[in-house]
């Protein structure tokens, strides 16, 4: 009798222990940092990446046409080292979708395998790298989103409606972008930080932090931070997508670059010490032409270690409306170039220098909309989730 009672009590204790150790469906326990998933194949069916794991890009990973990649808030994606054809990147091909909807408390972070940031850091609200400084670049590729919207491009035979995106070898047909659907939808990108990328695929051909090629207006992009990319922060190649709430910090080339008649709006952005142009705004490359608007921006153009080449650089045929800008930490030699471009307009553009030296920072006559002095124009209150905020580089804006 006693032995039966002992057996019953023993089994009951095992059941209780099992019940206590089992996670409920609503369990929010911090995941183990050892949960790393190496991704080595293209994504050809609907796939979800969850915040309880770190996803390691083992090459150029493409979300192919018809497939959707959903990335949960707080997820970390790390690119392996590689150059040339072996450069790691996440590529969203035409017809594919990226649903990367982070939040201010759970941003999605794209970084290098050299970065020791892990899920426990996101859970604790620590969004900065624990070991890399915010100026090291070229450790992996970047994120490229390609769509079916119109672009302005041509070759020796005349206009073309599609071309291969820079940073992707021509041998990969998933690198084609452009078309005729300006309302094309490539998904949703919110609260993402892209860091330490821009590796070379060839001589002078690096991958941007975020590349947008022929992306349509049906795509939602807002709250994006680019940190320490070797090439441009964000580069637009045609398309109609509009973007808001952006930080481009410590990139090696242009903070923001527009090409091939991008026809959207960039609203509320901060540029901090790019290695080359703060804004590189190029004109159409074919007969199709469309203009874009950039407004509500603050620029920190130099620091103790980096001085940007210039403030705004445009082509003679650029088509862009610039509104409500503030440039600070401006030093000798930094200028707004080619202000005579007929289709470039300046409104409430302030350069924080004495009035008697304003002419030194404009190439040619000073446009009516360009002034000396001013105060910050971007609203940085929504950038508390960024590494730039944690590092204090937004103070004073």
C-alpha cells in the first residue's frame, strides 16, 4: 500500500514540474542568445523570422517574386563577412515583399556578425552595439528593395524601363528593377536600423545601407536609421515611394542619394557627418522625368573626425523641391553646389553661419530661399529608439 502511495505521489510531482516548466502561448521569456539560424537559401515561400532568434545571412539572400518575408519586432539579422559575389545582403526582388514592422521599443536591427548585440539587449532596451563603434563600415552588404515603378534610365539604344541595381552582380536576374506600376507594393519597413554595411562587390561598387530601386507608392517606409555604411545611407533609383523619419549617420559616401527621377517625398530626416555629400540629387537619365520633395531636415556637417565634402550637390537637370532645412557645424569649403539648376527650388534653407559669410557656402548667387542662421528643423522627438539618440549625437537638434 505504501509503495503504491509513493508511486502516485512521485508521478504527481513529475506532472507538476512539467506543468511549471512548460511555456504558455503568451510567454514572453527572453530567448536564449544561442538561438542562431544561418540562412543560406533564397526565400521562395512566405516565411517569418521571429525575435527569439538571430538570423545570420550566409550570402546574398533574395525574397523572390510571390514570396513575403515577415520580420517580427525586435528581431536581429546579422550579415556574414564577404566581398564580390560573396557579399551578404537581403534583397527583395520585384514581386516579393518585406514586412519588417518594428516598433520604438522593439526595433529591427540589421548588422554584422562582428556585432555582439543579442536579443537580451533588445529586451533590455539597449539598442546600441555593445562592442562596435558607430564608425566602422564595410563588414557586410545591406538591404535592397526592388519594385515595378517607373524609372528614368537609358542605354545606347534609348530609353529602358528596367535595369540591374548597383551592388548586385549582373548574373543575378533578381537584381532587375523598374516597370510601369507606380503604385507597386513591396511591403512595410518601420523602425529598422541598418549598421556597418556597404561591402564592395567590385571596384568602386559598394552596397548602400538601404537601396530602393523602382519602389512604388504602395510601399510604406518610415523610421529608418543607417549607421556607418561604407557607401550611401539611402539611395533612391526612380520609383514613387515616400519615406519619413530617417537618420543617416557616419556613412562613407553620400548620406542620401537620388537618381533616375525618384518621384516621392522624404519628410523629417537628420543627416550626421557623411564622408562625401550630405545630399547628392541627380537628374533623369532618360526621357521620363519626375521630381521629388525633401523637407524638414537637420544636418550636422562636421565633427572632430569627419568633415562632409559639401552640403547639397545637384545636376543641371535635377528636379527637386527643398524645404525647411538647417545646416549646422558648417566649416570652410562646404557649399550648396549648382544652385542654377532650373528645376531645383530652395525654401527656408538655413546655414548656421554669420550673414556676412553666407556667400562662401553657396556656389554662385545666393537663392532667395537660402539664409544665414536658423534653428533645427527636424523633429527628433520620435528618434529615441535609435543608436544616434543613445550616443547623444542628436543633442541640440
